[in-house]
């Protein structure tokens, strides 16, 4: 549902292998109805390819890069070798999310007694523009309290209900460990006072074993999670200094 009949040169596209021949492969572009693609044997893999079936088979889904387009014939030339594994995984994940978002939009449309096209015109296009993808809009609706239905936008209630029932909200976890000790006679009280200064909504501090404490932040947004950790560690550092507590913080490897 990207509004284009053809991809552009350089685009990454999800394809299904339709036919494997000695000199190349025919493929169907999943995001562009009625558009076929062709992967020449020279674009299957780097180096010499003796048997294409060692790399591709009928029915297989993969990701290719568009290298040329023939709109008159309705097909495009594709390359498999010009994409790295990381880009493939990202594209497949985005495509799956788009597929799910389209299914969810069908549910929303049915509950509103409208067509998908009407819903796209009413609010779908605006959501895609605001969030980048429709799935991102569903994710935000499932997680955010700001999606309160407005009187002039009754579709929001249905959209939020469908989102909360069908979308898992992704969370970012940042873990770190703080080593803390104090040689004063009231050292325990000073450490507790220092720890209290680092507490805030979204952060969890737990005792691991002397002298170590675990600091955990779970948030929907990575930047927000980083900011919470930064502020908490800053408060802990300042409080530790004031209370004459040794404090050392290290991030855990993710």
C-alpha cells in the first residue's frame, strides 16, 4: 500500500521465486501487484555460480535490489548479490509489519462499517505521513495514553482497541551495575540515602550482592531510556560524593 505501481531503481523489494532456469530466475514482487522481476545468474551471488538452485528455489521468499525497470513490459531487473544480510533482515521485518498493518486496517474498516479505501482516505494516509508506517501508528496506539478518542474522531476508539488487542509493544531494556561502598560507621544508611536519590519513574534498582546493585530501565523509546539512565547516574554520582560513598557505574553488554 505504498501508492506506487512500480518500485524505483535502488529500492529493496521482497520477492517470491516463481521459476528457476539455468541463466536466471523469475520472481514476483510482493509489494507491487502484476509486476515481475528477473534475477540474472550474474546477479545471484558474488563469484562464479554453477547451479542457481544452490542459492534459490521455487516458492522461496527473499529480498532483492532493483537495478533497472521496464514499465512497458511490467518487469524489473533485480540483484540478489548487492544486498547484505542485515539489509535483508530489516526489509523482511518491515514487509511483515506492513502485511500485519494491512490486516489490522481491514479489521478496523469492518468495525467501522467502511471500506479500507475509505479508512485510508479518512485517517490512514495521515497516520502514514505522521508515523512513517501504518504499523508504527498501531504500535503507538497500543502503547500511548495520548490516543484518547476525540468526539470528532470516533475512528480512534476502534483503532486503539484493535491495536491493543493485536500489537505487542516493543520495549528497550538498558542494564547497568553500580558498585557502592562506604567505610564510615553509618555506611549502610549513607548507601541507602544515595540509592534513593537515583530512584525515578521507569528505573529499577535492585541489590545483587555486596557491593553491587543492578540498575534497569525499561522503556518504549531508546532515547528516553538513555535519558533516564543518564539522569539517574548523575544523581547517584552527586549524592554518593555528598555522602562520602564510593560509586562506580558500568553499563552491561547487550
